[in-house]
């Protein structure tokens, strides 16, 4: 590899790393409300390690949804700004912990 090629490869790797970092920072700085809304609009289950298809406007894929305890299932029907964000986050945490415990 010539110096020039090496330099170009290095630069590319660096740019990739910067982009990755920026993504992480953006995810960290996202408000619970923005995150809940983004996940609500998404067509993939937001549970880490799941990612199954879900309908837009649903919180989770049906499999995750039905593995929630009943009171959590009921609580994600709260409205945005009236407890939905917190309920959604609690439910996601619960599902991710369940997943981790199984694997
Ligand atoms: Zn899921």
C-alpha cells in the first residue's frame, strides 16, 4: 500500500469513527419524548435485540407486547405528555431485561 492509499484509508476510518460517535451523542441527547415519538412512528420494534416488524403507531411488536405484564400493557395506552413516555420507557426496559436474562 502506498503512503497515499494508507492515508486515504486512515482518513476513511477516522470519518467512520466520527460519524459513529456523533450518532451515539445524538441518541444520548434525545429527549425521552422525542425517543418515544420516534419509536412510536417506527416500523421496527425498539426493544434492543428484537427489532421485529411492528405497525407504525404501536409501541412494540406483538410478541414483545404480549410478554409484558398486564398493567404495563395497559399503561402504554396513556397519552403523549400524560405518562406515555414514562410507561413506554419502563416497558422497554422491562423487555430488554427479560431478553438479557434469557440469553
Ligand atoms: Zn419486539
